[in-house]
């Protein structure tokens, strides 16, 4: 907590920030850096990314934190929102230059709020004294010494490796976090959960999902809940699934996102479970048949639990509650199948609970699955 407070205080007091992700693309340092970059820009900071940070794997993510125009620019105009909030910016080309038009939403913009700044030669890969350097996934200071000419005012060191040498003025090191994106998510949440939007959530979710196969085990329940949180905050799960897996239809992905946000856990049963109402299918423009995509993901190592239960409303006359139970345990699938006369397919069983309430159906299944 102390390092989170230090990190927030350093960021609040300084305007110029440089982010340096690890060059090891086996980690999710690049999407974690993008998510943090967008969050800092939303706070009104001047942010750039240092080093050769481009990753082909994540080429589908927005690149406006390291655009060609930014790399080639030699002057930056910063407009600080001290007295007025900016709501829009326009420009027009004129024979002798350009005109900038600023739209404010209240308050007064003063001359001293507009700052002209000459930029360093980007090919020189340096930081300046008035900059914060944020490292992501870098273990020691020796790894960055060749990239900077002089020490920055402050270094914020972000990592999930217990071997990290804590070389920063603030060190947010979380060995229990499965991914770097989760550590960054924690930092952004500590600053303000109101910051999260699609541009921040999408890179962080991409980092978590991409890194999952490299972790060597399933994401823990805390990681999985963060996945659901990012989907709720607007992460583009459809694009992530398409780019990091295979081309798929849109509706199953939207339904999968809904499942992520509604999943609960029972550690005593090693069980993840979700209940879906008719409206959940309506707003995702999907049907129960689209749950096949979700079931495929359940069988991957993304999910942190051994068993999974999906219950949903089937609006026949009268309303009935149907379900799918997935488990690698043949004993458990047969137990559910025998109780409800369900149909077993592989490691899953499709059944009709005979109940007309999601809550009563869930309670009955939990009882049946109890040791």
C-alpha cells in the first residue's frame, strides 16, 4: 500500500512521464505499458514510450502512445487544464501555418497554461531530469542504464517477479500477480477506477489473456475476476479473441463477455458458476447455442477452477431452468446426469433442472455437488 501511495503521489506531482516496458515479449509488458499510457494521458500527463517496444503480437492495439508523428515531432504544445476543461480541439491549415481552435467546457484558459516544449531527439533514447521513468517488467537498473543519459527525477518500478531488485523510488512488485497487466490494473484502480475505458481496458485484458498459456497454470480466481471487471469497463473482447485466437462470430464472444462478468466461485467445490436470464441473451443478441464458445474457453487453462456450471432461463410455457455442467471428473458428470436424466457429451452434461427459479436450481445443484 505504501508503494501504491508513493506511486500516486509521484504521478500527481509531475507532468512528463516516460514508460519503458521490458524487451522480453514473452511477458505482457507491452500491453501493460499501453494500458498505463492511456490512463496517464487521460490524467493530462505528457507520456511517451521509450525503446523499441513494438510487438507484432499486439499490432491490433491502438498505437497512439507511440505514433509515427510523435516520434518525428520536435516541438510539443501542452495545454494544461488548470482553469478550464478542454472538450475538443480543431485546426485549419492556412497559407502561413495553422490555426488551432480550442473548445472549453467552463473556466478560463490563460496564456500560461499553454506551454511550448522542444523535444529531445527520439533516436537518442534519453530521458530528462524533469521526467518520471516508469519501468514495467524490468528486474534491475543495469537493464536501463544504456537507454538513459542521466537519472530521471523519479523511477517507478513495476513488476511481478520476486527477483526484482527494487531499484525505483517507488517499487510496486506483486509476485502473486499472474501478469504485469494485473499489476498495472491495480495501480490505475488505486489512482481512480473512474479512469477505465475501452482504450485502457482492452490492452490490459489482451495482456492477461495472451499471458495465460505462459503462466504454467490457470489464472487464479482473483485474476479471473479482474478479467470480468475489464470486460465490464469496455474491453474489446471480440477483437482480442479474434486476434489472439481465431476468427469467430460476434455473438458468442459477447455472450462470453457476459458470462465473465457474472461468474462466481465456490472454493470448497472448486466450482465456477453463472446464472443467465433471458435478458442476458437478448442484450448480447445470442442464444443458448452460443454457449459452445464459452464451454471451449472453460476447457482451456484460462479458467482457475476444475468444475463449471451454467444455468439459464428457457422461456417455454412454463419457464424452465436448463443447465450445462462441465467437469473432468466422470463421477461428477454422471452424478448430475443421473439426477436430472441429462445427456453427457465428453466432459459436459446438458440437463433440465425441473425448476422454474434460477436460485432454487443453483441451490439444488450445489447440494448435489457437495461431497
